[in-house]
C-alpha cells in the first residue's frame, strides 16, 4: 500500500523562527508560507534532495495541532506522510483492518493539492500517519 515518504512534519510554536533556523542555521531551501484554513495550520516546506520536511504552525481557534503544542511547547515531530496510489482503496482496506481514519473519513485536499487522510497515532505505535494520493 505504501509508497515513498512524502514528508515528515514538525509542529512549531513560531513558524517565522523555525524558517529562519532551517534557512540560516541549517542552510536549507524553504518554500513560502501557506495558510490552510481547512486544515487549521500554516505550512512551510523544507525541500531536501530525497523528501520534504513540513513545518506546521497552528492557524485558528480549533487547530488540530493546538493540543500537541500544549504538550510539547518547544515543538516536536508531528506526523509522517506516506504516498499511496489509491487513497480510497487504502482507506477501505485500513478500516476493514480496524484502523481509525480521522475526521469525516473523506479525504481533504492537502498542501500539495492532492487528497490526504490521517490515521490515529494510537493505532500505529504512537505515530500520526498522513496518507497522500499521488
Ligand atoms: C496540510 C496537511 C498536508 O500535509 O497536506 C497537513 O499535514 S495538516 C496537519 C494537521 N492536521 C492533522 O493533524 C489532522 C489529523 N489530526 C487530528 O485529528 C488530531 O491531531 C489527533 C491526532 C486526533 C489528536 O488530536 P488531539 O491532540 O486534540 O487529541 P488528544 O489530545 O485526545 O490526543 C489523543 C492521544 O494522541 C496523542 N497524540 C496527539 N497528537 C499526536 C501526534 N501528532 N503524534 C503522536 N501522538 C499524538 C495524544 O498525546 C493523546 O495521547 P494520550 O492520551 O496518551 O495523552
Ligand atoms: Co502533512
């Protein structure tokens, strides 16, 4: 089911500071910030030769990363995003196997304009999984 790692996400309390750190201290190439109200986050992608790192800052009152940042005020690794060829087939297979798909269960359009879904971290060894159809 799983293809490549699309990105690894880090929740941060201050996106500007995180961008400056990746750009100026780590010498990384960083995309412009993009606000995604439907996801409750503002994102920046650090572009690496083999994958991307997604820096996430909460957006709005009901951000899904707010509680995570309360527990991890300095920030922390938030999710890993795997590519799949057919997200509805992957979802149905996972549901049949007893995994919890978060939200409504219907894919949303993610940061790359492609459908995404999230799987509960308690079902996958404490790691929140995002699936992205490519
Ligand atoms: C734009 C898009 C893209 O890339 O295209 C994105 O990435 S958007 C990225 C942002 N969007 C999302 O994350 C959407 C999916 N996420 C969610 O629905 C939520 O964040 C949940 C995963 C359900 C967690 O919500 P919340 O923290 O409010 O609930 P909660 O406090 O009840 O957490 C339930 C338990 O899961 C743990 N928990 C929470 N977030 C976790 C994480 N990221 N990794 C590992 N464990 C995590 C909590 O510590 C708690 O464990 P204990 O009970 O042991 O304390
Ligand atoms: Co993501």
